[in-house]
């Protein structure tokens, strides 16, 4: 049953009670089917080196932990080589570096693809230089397909992200996914694939990381995704429910401890597994790829502190690394840390910060050790302050500001940025917030829902002119020529139509209402650029001197006053999106597909109650059999 | 062909931006592909965003940010061919309008439509269709015609043809009266022979709009002849001709004969536009028959279903056999998809999940169509078009067999497709198979 290629398909009605499908066994391929080829042998190229420099820290007036002060920094990924061929198949010897300024952004993706942006449009994007991909999106195949790509950097090569301009990092799971999953065990983590849930052990993770060569690797950790809370295992009526986003996932102390133990082990195993004895060709090359460790401990500040301390404690056996000094602590071998907000009570950050002043102590947050801010402080407190800090799934620009100010977070990603484009929202906000037209008036929204009828005749650009490519589009001077006379089409004397104008709200409104995909491309390009500008704004604000945390937090309070949280804007947009979706009528292919999918799901659902002879719960519906098994496993551990 | 927004070299294929956007792409991307003439759809733009918005935007060029040439056709595409079904594709042969009769009523005054949104009847007269196209401001506009399905027979076909001629007269009259058939310079309005429509006061220089006539007459050669005679009489007011009423499911063997009949008769000094033609073999045969322009949603629509066009035949990238293919769709293709290292494997893994795959294949397919036509132009210039046809068919159909109708049609213009491929003269027609019927070639399941 530990066959790593075994799939469990989640039961939609009972998310915590998975059912087991017949395992897919690649060793017994169907006739005529060729077994997957061995991974290609690639040129051994050195790992990139990662450097994080803190350029300045805001002065702290209050006598608070210096570790958590907001800081300006620069993350540098340096490759000792560059791929001259576009597909990255040949390694050259030119050093190449990519700088990411902090506070800044990481672009979260599905399948490593920045939503709606083909590679020529990705080149126009701002704010997508660091692309993060979850491996689970590729795990519907026994070996993830990109691992077979012939290029020296297979993940870059497969996804067509140029190694010269883009960082690609990899985690097993999508860090935004807070849906319930079957239980992890000592041997594996449950990953979600399009074909169901799949078990991934630490050895698999090491193998795939080596094969895929992402620039940065997220350590495999055991983040509990089962619903526990105070659930009484005997009470049949206890409905398994999803966690409420922003309220935190309540996990039993026992489960938290288990998660920490496994995570420590796996982080250490990853370090050992990826550390090389050095590269004789390039002796200066790093011994291992840059590694980011997600910080565990759930919603318990003592546990979080304990987990972080574990990373700093001496290892029982140092990790040898070539001629270098052996690693005595895990922390010495990692580049940075990640906080996964999806399962934390981040809603608490959606209120204006209590401004810190010289005199008034921020008493509220000190009372309860498990407030969001205290959880972060507990995690970061014991750790080396010079390491990179990444927060996943910050729910709003407001929360991003608070995380910078109160926990010194350096990099952010968020699923709502891509969602905004899908919902027809053009983001529009700045930091510091511009002065309000009428003092005391209503707060502005952080964007416009271009589905709204009022934009049908609005020929203004979708955002300010300096904000994004769609607001200042440029035609390329080069055109593909298909025939000998084609250059006549593009001769300069023939260039009519003048300079391109910004794409207007009216045009995007039209595209949204006619279901034209170009709308999403334009909006996502725009929204990424607006986020990028927001971080630019924050960095330039923070680089003013002298500036203290007091002034910063006052400015953040002003931002909270000036802009509403995104909730209402997104809810309205979802409603409008739905209206248009429905109004498109029966002809919509999409609706047909959905109907089809529902039928298919209903058909699959019918199989849930099939009897599986191989399992101890013989004669029981499959999902119950699994539940029995899961409980048995949990008890043994 | 020099139009208000630049030069377009003919013959050419025109991608379709039904609702003022080539599916998923920006105008900048489309232009970079080497495309200088696209289509918008009058019917759709009139429904959304409507002429008020277009007029306020300063026309469809400005509205969608397209600075090159634009043509507007009137094609209610309520009919939606099930492209992913093998049979349907081969049956329909094209994706132009088939029949309006289910939701329109044609009278001498105009066409009565039911709005797809409200069901309200709307009268569309020839004058109104031109007025809408003035608001859109395309460089080439089309007359309103009375279309019947190419499968229709009987007196209705003749009635439709004659009405199309009468409607052409009304379109010409309205168009000339508006002054839109001439360029208009705001800086020098007195230089104009006729007054501009008041809605465009304050607008910058506006190029002329060219009204094309549409030849009707169904599949009846006599009716086509009659229509041609009538419409050619009006040549002075008609800068170009379209061949309409085809691609509605008729047999290819009849289709090409009608096209040839039209191109034989149409004046040399007017561009000929064959509506709704998009398959590679159709395009090349039509070019051989003397067609200059063609349009079809096929290359963009098929892209969204994961089908990439190549000179070796279409590839269905959804098929599992592409899952591990790390090469591009076509090594020799200059499109952004093929030159960026985008592999068949990547497109296979994305096509059902991410819009990006559709965008990438759309770019590739548009470049394929443009290369097909660009190669045709060069071959015509070099006087080697027959050689080009033979080499294209050998690659594209070599494995499956040549469509019979292509062989017949090309023979009619003096090109023997099978030349040089014969094994022996007697008995065996060719080493290459010949496919009877419509012979579209699809990789849908293998």
C-alpha cells in the first residue's frame, strides 16, 4: 500500500473520507503501451547561488524585537552559466544574475504557467520575474513530464521560462490550497493531482527536485490538512467541513507535534539528499540548490517557536559538503523561510494596526500568544534574521503592508491577483494612499470591476498610464515576413493609425461581456504591474530617511482608511461574472462542458459505494473503509 | 491592395476577430505575426458593444487598438458547429453562415432578426447595415445580401440572388450619399465632394471605406452568371467582389466549379474574396482559381480545441502521443510559439487547463495560414505555383491521399497534381491515393 503511484480520489461529499481507487500500476502496462523512457542524462551544471542582502532596516522607536523590523533588501540568484540556446539545451559560461528587490512579489502559478500570458506576453509583464510552481500539478503522470525535458534546466525548458530573466521555484503542494486532504503519514505527504490524491515521500521529492532543477526548492513538510479540531471520532453526525479561510486550521497538539517531527526529519533529509560533494569544474559553485523551509507549528505560538528552534539546533550528525565545513545546523543550509497563511488566522490582520508609539505599549497583541502577529513572531524570533522571509497567500494589500511592518516579511504571493483578472477586476491602488477627494468620505476600492455597465462608454485607460503595458501598449517594429513583398506592408511610410492608445475600460468591458479571452490577458498583465508598482511604492517609501516604524504604521492605518478590503469588490465581481455567464445562454460551450462534467462526476460518484475486496472494511462503502484504515494508521503512529 | 490602413499583399488569408478580438490575442501580437488585414463581424459588433460605443470610440480600429486594415462581414454565427466532432467538421466544410431562415424573416425591405438576447425582432435594412458598418469604420465593408443555404434549391435561390442585386444598389446609394466612399479630412472638409456624416465631426482624418458586392446564386451556374452580369455592371461603384453563399455544406466538387465560374468572369482589376474558406487545400485551390482573399474562423477555433496546423497535416495536441514530444509543433515555423521552445508536450499538458495553450496554438495557426499564403504569393511571382501546389499536396496529403475535387479543380486550370507521381500510365492512376468526397484530413483519434 505504500506504492507511491497509488491514487486516492477525494470524495466530494466527505472530503476527509477519501476513497481508494484501484492503484495505477506502471509495472503492468497495457498492451502496446511503451513504458515511460528513462530520464535523459543531462550535462551536470552547477546549482545557482542565492544571496539575500538586507540593505536597510526601519528604525524602531519602540523597544521591540529588532528581528521583526521592516527591511529593504535584495535577493540575487546567480547562475554560473547561461544557456545561449533558447531551449536551454546548451550551457555556456557567462555568469548571469537575476535581482528581486524586497519587499517584493513572487508570481504564484498553476502548472508553472503565469495565467493567461503566453511567453511573448510574459516578456511584457512586470512582477512575474520569480515564478513559483507546485509540482503536484504535474503529478498525474508517474514521473512528472517536465523531468523528461532534455534541457539542462528541465523545468525552465519545459515551461519556456528563460533562465536569463526568470526564477522558477518549486514546492510539492500549492501553498494556497487549504482544502482538506487525507492524512499524511510518516512516509508520505498527500498531494492533489487532477487525477486524485497521490502520495509523495521525501525520496520522491529529492529525486524530482534533482531531475527538474528548479532554482529554489521548498522543503517537503507535513502541513496537516485533515480536519481535526475538536471532532469526536465516534460521533457519526460530525460533518467534515472545510476550514474557514482566515480563521486558522485548528489541529490537535498531538497532530502538531507529529507534523513538526516529520517536517524536521524531511528538511534534514532534503538537505542531505541535495547536498553534493562539490563540482570539480566549478569549485566555487554551491553544494546544494537554494532551499526554502516552510515554518510549521500550526496556530500555536509555542509550537511554532519550538519548530524554528529545531532548525537552529545542532544536528546529531553534521552534513558533509565537499571540502567545505560540514553543516552543523539546518539553518546554515537554507536560504529562507516561508509562512503559509492559508491555514493561519490571517483575518486578524485585516484590521488597521494599532499604531506603535513611544508611550503606549501594544498591549492587545501581548495578551493572547496565538494572535496572528504573535504566531509569526514566534516563528521568526529564533531564526537568523538575515534569511529571506516569504509569506504565501496574503489576502489583501492591507495584510501585505502589515506583514512587512510587523513581521519583516520580504516576499509575497497571492491567489487573488490572478483571480482578479478572471473576475474582470482591474486593480488600482497605490502606497501611500493618495489623499481622499473629500475627507471622511467613503473609502475607495482597490480596483474596478469592469463588468459593470458604467464602463461600457468609459474610454479611459484601464489604469493610470504609467501603470502597465495595457495602459501603454507598444507595437513591435518586427513582423514575421511570409513572402518577398511582405516588407511593403510594414514600410515606415505606410505606418498609419498613429501611436497605439491605451486599452480602454470600455474595450475590456466589451471583451468581458463577449467572453473574449483577451480580456483576461490584458487584465492579468495590468494587475501584475499594479502589484509590482505597489511594491515599488512601498520600497521607495521605506527608503526615505529618517523613517521609523511609527510613521510606517501610521501610513498603513491611512491605507486602511483610504481603501476598502478586497472582499466586497471581489464578491460583487463574482456575482456579475455569474450573471454574464448565465446570460450567455444555452449556446455557451462552457456551460455544456460543465454539464458534461457534472454528469461525469455523478457517474464517478456512483462508484464510491463499490465494494473493494482488498480492504479491511470489506462490504462497507469504500469511503467508510478508508476512514477505518486511516484511523488505524493514525493510531499506530 | 492599398487600403486606408496600409498595404496588404494579395492573395491573403484574413483571421477572424468576430467580436473585436482575435481569440485571446492582443492586436500587437496579431500584427507581429505579419498579419495586416483582419475581420470583424458586423452583426456581433452591432449587438455588442453597439454603434453608440463604437462611434464614441472613434470606430472599431480605435476601439480594439488595431491600426491595420479591417474588413467587416455580416455573419450571425448563432449556428455553432460541433468542431470536436469528426463528422460535423467534414460535413460542413467551413464555418461561415449556413442558414438564417430559422430566426429571420427576409422581406424586400430587409431582414427581420430576433435578438439572441431578448428575442425582440429587429429590422435590418441594407441602409442600416451600411450605417452600422460606417460606425465600425472598416476599410472594407460588405453589402447586405440575401443568403440562402447552399443546399437550398428552387425559386427561393433566384429570389435571393435578385434581391441581393437590388440590395447592392441600395447599399451603394446609401454609401455614396454618406460620403464614406471617399477619404475625409477634417482639416480640409471643403476638399470633399460630399459632406461627411455629422457623427464624425471633430474626428481626425478618416480613410475611405470600400463597399464589396457579394455574388449570390446558390449552386446554379445560370443564376451565378446572371448575378455576376448584374453586379459587374455596377463595377464603377464596387471596389471589390465577394463570392458568397458557399461553404454551407455543399459538395466540394460543386463548390470549386462555382468559384471558378465567378473568378473567370470577375474583372481582373477588382479583388475577389471567397467567404468562409480556411482549410489549407481549399485556400490553395481557390488561389489557383483566382481568389485573392479568404477568411475563416477555422484556424483560430480549431486552435482552442488543441489542433495545430502544419504542412504535414493538422496535429491534435490533445492526443496522448504528444505528451512526451519535446519538439515544437514545426521546427521551421517562425511563430512565437515554435521559436520560444514551446513543445508539443507543454501544449498537450496545458490545453485543457490553461488559456495560454489556446493562445500559443492560435498564434501558430495564424502564422501557418500566413505562410501558406505567403509561399503561394512567392510561387506566383516566381511563376512556380504548380510546383508549389504539388509539393504542398505531397506533404499535406501524401500519407492519406489527395482529395479528388482538388485534383479535378486544378486540372481545370492546367495543373496536374499527380504529375511526376505516376507509377505507370496504364491502369494505376497514381502511387498516391485519391480520396473521393470532401477529403478533409483530421487527426482526431490516432
